[in-house]
C-alpha cells in the first residue's frame, strides 16, 4: 500500500494478447505451462475462451500480460471477433506434428486483418517435443514467417522451452511500436575505476592532475578520462570562474587602494579643539 492508502500497482505495462489457431494445437498447454500465471479472471467470460495472466520482466520493466485463448472451433468465431478488439498482440499457434493446422494459419491471418488490422503477430510452432512426428519442416515455417514479416518460434510446453521467450519478444515488439522504448533505454553502468576517476576529476582541475602523488600511468588515465567525458569542464567551470572573479576583484581593489590619495592634513590654523564632528 502507498502512503495515501491506494494499492501499489504491481506492473509497469498491461498488454492483451490473443492465442489463435485451430483446435487441438496446444494453446491451452502453453497457458498451463506458465507457472506464475493466474487462471482466474476479474470478468466473466463465455465458454470457448480461456484466460490467464502472467507477469514478465522486460529490460527491468514489469509487463503484465492478459492471455486469451480463443477456441479454434468454427462456432466460436463470433467470440473471437469480439475479443480481438483491443488486443495489442496475436500469437499464431500451429502444431508441428499436424500439417493441417499449419495450412490453416492463412485463414486466421485473414480474420485478424479483418477485425484487428495492424496488430503485431508472431508465429509459434507448438509441441516441439513431438519432433519425431514432425510434419512441418522448420525451414518452411521460417520462410513463411519471413514472408509475413513476423518472428518465428518453436516451443514446447512440456519442456517449458521458448514459452516465456516468445511472449517477451511479442511484448517488446508491441512496446517498441507504441514508442515505449525510451522508458527503459538502458543507462551506462560505471565501473569502480570510472567512479573513482569521476570523484578525483570532480575536485581537481585537469592542469593539477600531474601534481597528484599518483603513478604516471594513473595520472595519464585521469586526464584522458576527464577530457573524454568532459567532466572537468562541467564540474570545475563554476569553481574556476568564481576563483578568477575573486582574484581579479582583489587585484582591482588593490590597485584602487594604491591610487587612492592619502587623507589631507588639517590646516595649520585649525586646532583639534575647534573641529566639530558633523
């Protein structure tokens, strides 16, 4: 709970993904393999729709995924059309041991382009653990994905292979499309040596580095670090300017003091007792 009593949000981004494909290609197996997923939904959903949520870590950001498994049966096409609205990503699933499920991907792409045009997609060949029954060669599926312009994965829920990786890649594609890359642009992590150099350079002018009681190689590295990063110019500029200003001010004051005329002596006919202080 936060200080105002409102609940702390447990994620940075919320995305809605649809798993589409013919029936019996293992979409439910993919959802079941997510150990940290929650099967319950805050909203009621009709038969033919399975829902699960999971949270992945993408470049240090928590991305919560709402995964909707639409049944591949024809009588649920209307449900798919309604649930495709608002989807940010689509996972096209086929069974590598079922040639007919791979040929049916074209039909699902037409449905997606009609009801959710422009939504990012990835192609997933499921049940890699049944490779000894393979009916769809990897090279053919890869070439098909390249023609579609989508990323291709072969996954295995039984071995938990490439499940999270495929979701993570689709989330990255979606967030990049929405211009969210600037929110997690990685920053440079300074090494211990860089931190020490930064601390020394921040309080030492570059022309005084040679006078430090340090080895020659280390002094040379400090000067190179200062010039390469521009730290000395930024950190010492204000300090040097103030010193120069104060020294010039002192010199000008000294000149004024030298040219100032000494106080004139009182006239001879004036006595101390007759002077009045006004």
